[in-house]
C-alpha cells in the first residue's frame, strides 16, 4: 500500500524552542495510525502543520502523494476531515443545524448529514440543542463534522479527551471501524498508550519533538522480549546444568532468565534439574510491558 501522509525533515520552531525536529512520518493507506507521545511532545503541532494550520520551519509534507504548498493546500484538504483539540459548535443550535453550517462551508450536500449522524450514533439526538449534549455527544458531533463528505483521510487530535470510560470505548470502536467501513485512513493522536494499543494498526511515537519509533503495532509488541524466569533452590548449580545443555540464560534478581524455549525443551531442562535434586520453586513467563517499552523509548512515564 502507498503512504497517505509523508513528512520529510519536518521541523517547527517557536523562538528558541524546537517543538518538532526532523520528523519523518509515513502513514500507510487504510491504516489507523496511532500518533503517541507524552503531553507536550509535539503531536498537535505536527497535525496542525499537516493540515496547514501552522507553517513548518523546515521540511516537506506530502498528502495523497502530492507535496503540500500554499497553492494546492485547499484542494488537498477537500479530502481530509479533522478534529483538532475541542470541537467547535453553536450551543443554541441543534446537532443537525450545526452540521448544516458545516455542509455549507465544505460544499457538501445536506443529505450527507443523516448518514454521518448514524455513523456516530447521534441520529436520535439530532434535534436536540448542542448546549444540552454531554461531552461525549459533543465529541461525536465533532467527529460527524469531520466525516461529512466522506474524506479519504481523517486526522483526530486526542478525540477521547475528557470522556468517561463508556465514551472512550464508544469512540475507540468507531475509529477502529472506519478503514473497513468507509475506506478511510485515520491518524489519531493520544498520550494514552492503552488506547492506541486497542485502536491502532500502526504506531509512531514522538518524544521531545523527535520520532523515536515508527512501525506496525505488532512490531512494537515484539520489543517486549519475552523470556522464561526460573527460580531454584540452588541457582548456582542450576546454572552449570543449563550451561552443559547449551541453554543460554542470564541471572537477574534471584532468577535465571531463559529464552522462550519450546515446551519439550523446557520440560527436558526442568527434568534434568529434578534428577540432580535441584528444587524448582518458580517458573514465570515474562515480557516487558508496553509501558516499559514506551518508557525506554521516551524516558517519560506514560498515562495508562
């Protein structure tokens, strides 16, 4: 598949602060690209540059294979929907009336309103004034605005901010369904690792304005380095037996850490220890959590 968004050496400087530095993003067509990083890492600034809301200090941005500039920005953005920071709305108008205004601005036929309201599950609240909407409903109305016209690309900046657990789950399910349901590519930012883990197919991790990881979600999980932790009543003697069997290991905190052996290989090693009267008191499967991986990449604790 081709890349819908590509940035090359993208930088944004505010005074002496380099908010984004040499960012090379690749957002694959048909993916849900989770843009992950601590608060203040440069996520929103990057998204604003992609949308033309902030001018890059250096670097290039390509969307749909076309390098973005002041002349073609509007034609490119005709196929892009976005929800940046808090959604804008007129509280004294109904949800449907708000979407009519957006239709006029986007030059989209009003018949599209009922379709997007159904997608975000607001069809039964469309005649209600937005001032009476819950925060979750307002977020969904903002997403409905972004979906008008069926854009090929959707850019969402922290779309679950302020939602309760039920609202987060609802928004997550909705975003995850968009590539298959509507053929969209979605770029969604978050500082919540658990959220990206349950929603994205690909991940880019940014720290202090720099990209520190970019690949599929599966590749991120591969960084967990699973191992078998073995504890015996005599680790020193057990070490000699494992060495004689050619089983690699390292000692750590009273355990012997072995690679992920096949069941038959592990059973054989344990049997050898028992035969030599070395009691095995604990066997654990261990792997680094995604939080540990995030911390090692960014040096910053992640929100759960």
